[in-house]
C-alpha cells in the first residue's frame, strides 16, 4: 500500500444533520473532545460565559448562539483522520447546508429523543438520498424525558424511508437513565451524570445475564429483558452493505450534553462508514487513490476573519495530494495558479497546510475568481457533477434606502450570492431586485453584511413569488415563444441564467402542462 493509499484509507469525511436544537452543536463539541481536539467543551449558548461553542463564528452567530455557516473541523481519532463538517442547524439555514452534503461520504443524523423526526431532518435526508449517503443515527437527550424508543425507530422507518437497526438500547431515561445495552456484544455501558465537559473512562458491565447487571438495573431488570426480546424480534439487524448503500441506518442512544454515547457514534463512523469514495465528473469517474490532484469547491465563505476582507473557498479533495506551493489548473478559467497558502480548519483557528489527501477539506483564498462548483486539477480538464444550486423557498424584493448606491447594492448582492447562501434575481420587466433564500435568517444576514461590508442599507418588501425554476429548452423557436408569453414572470439569476418566478404552485403546474418542451428545473448544476 502506497503512503497515499494509506492516508486515504485513514480518512472519514462526514457531516452532522439535524433539526434545530436537537443537540447538534453539543455533539460536535463532544466529538472534538473525543478527538482530543479541545480539552474542555465550550458550553453552548451559555449566555453567562464568554466561551462560546467552538464551531460557531461570524458576529451574528455569536449574538444569536446558532451556527449559520458550515464550518469544517479536522481531528485525529483512533489512528484515523476525521473531517467533520458542521452544518447550520438553526430554524433557518441555507443552501450551504444542502451543498455541504455533496462534499461528504457519510452523515450523522442527530434526533431529539423527546421529539423524534422533525421537518428539517426530512429535508436534509432528501438531499442525502440524491447520493445514497450512508447515515449513522444518534437519538439524543436521554437525560430528559423521551418518547418510547420503539416508537422512535418506527418513525425513522416510516417517515425517512430507511431501515433502522438499533446497536445500543437505552436503560431508562431522564432521572432513571442508567446507561445503554450493546445488543450485539452483550454488555452494558453505565451512565454517570456530571461528566459532560471532559473525557472519562466508562464503566462496563459484561453480560446482561449477570449478578452485576441485575444489581445495576434493580427492579427494572425483568421489564428490560422483556423489552429487549421484543426489540430483537421486531427490529432489523445491522448489515454493512445496506448501510453503505444508504438503505439502513445503525441507531445509537445517548446524551450529548452528558457526553454519553458519543464515542459509540464516532467508533461507528471509523469502523463502518466508507473511506473517501470515487467522484463522478462529466468526463470520467475519478478514484481517490489516483496520483494526480483534483478537487471541487462546494462553498464560499466571506470574512471568516474580520481583520481581512477575504473570502475562503472550501474545497473537497477528490484525488491525489495537495502539497504546499503546488501548481493547480483552475479548469473553468483555464488558468494555472500556484497555491502556497491553503488552510486547514479547526473552526475559527485557521492554520496553513503542508499537505492534504483525498477526503480532506482545504480552504483557498479567493479574491473573487472562484465560484461554487469550480474544479481544480493538475492540468486535466475535469468538471465534477452533483454540486447543485437549489431553488429558493422564500423571496423578498430588495429596496435601497439611498438610491445613489444602486451600483454598490448590485455588486454586494452578486458577491454574496456567489457564496451560495442566497440567490439574486433580476426580473426582465422591471428594475426590481429579488432575493431568494432557503431560510428566513439569510435575509437578515444579507442586510447586516451589506451594511457592514458594502456600506449599503436596504430594506425588504414582500413579493408574490412561490418558487423559482431554471428554464431549459432545446428548441430555440419554442423557447422564444415561451419567453414572449411568460415575460411577466421571467428573470435572470446572478449567474445570467433564465429563471421562471412562479407566483403560485397552481401557476407553475399550469405552465409545466402548457409548455411540455420547456424544462422547469428545481436544481441547477454549477457550470
């Protein structure tokens, strides 16, 4: 095995997906604690302490205690190198979150044990399905009251359409939470409260059929054994291949806040989740062990460092290795660039990088020339696929407070749209500017960043747009006819692509019926 192949085999690149407040930021911190990347976990959102969660940055995030931007953290664990992509978990998040899922090989789904499957989780799972991403599940908050665990598994199967195979099973919950039982290996991991902020040795009781186990469970013992028989009879067994194919999810129980059960999840990612996978480009399939470097940009983030007005392009390496100072071809521009200052991330601690391998995420300084979906290689003309724009779900008309600043407004909106969290549309029939986003918070983010970074103040007005669809039509004559008829609702997006802004769901359905030769697309590949 070459050194490069060995390095690739060590990599595990995954993202965490969850509904807001299911405990995602907490579990992120505990994973970092496992990887010894931090020695004490920052208590998340604690208004009293100044030590904010390690993975939340940008002023607005610090104020609101939510992770708006996708941060990337790399840390070693059990002789492996973990690349963890944190995704915005707030009520509101953005297209960034969807696109982050195109850059990982597996995902960890965190569910609140008291609430079960929630809407945002469903939306994220739909994106994972586009690539059959393997999913590990963690049912969180067992130190509180939770719903019946069997009911939770049924809900995962019914709502998310994926088989659920419990690996551990909870012994009680809330004040009676005594730990979890490992179904396949027949041992109990004992829960002791009060160790949320540090790594501790866990106490293990071998065999459920033992005096020690009976003493630990007390009066609950017989009932627990009965419940287990039911579980083992009714639930799926773990199957590695079905997991890799995205058809089955192993389920773990625990409490992230109490730092219990998180290590089982990380072990599952190391033991079962795939190492970096091959990626499809328009020209061919690229294998991670290939010698030549290639990678694609899935996210652009402005001002991670208020001291520098810079933008960082996040790139997933698909093959070969990055060496400091190497020359790369920026395929879309056909230009060779020398990259001497790529960054590796530990949240806001940015470090210069000497080398990186397939599966790693690196940051490139971007002075406005890099776009989402761009491919970098050692010369080969490749274009990786599957890095889409998603149709926004919310729309606002942008109103400028100072009419003399319309040039700055357009420039600011275009640049912010290039980062991919919002999209800007210019209707053909008016001078309006329409902003589209996947979550409400993005509108606040854009307004505050326009003010801080571009010195432009704007306000928003409601507008009757239900959704946007990118227009595609092979027949030029038909397209022209369509453009003349639909001009009232047509716009051009920030990238110059023709877009139909549908005022209602019914209107869109009618248009699709009336114009069978015109394709109304809900996603658009980056080209």
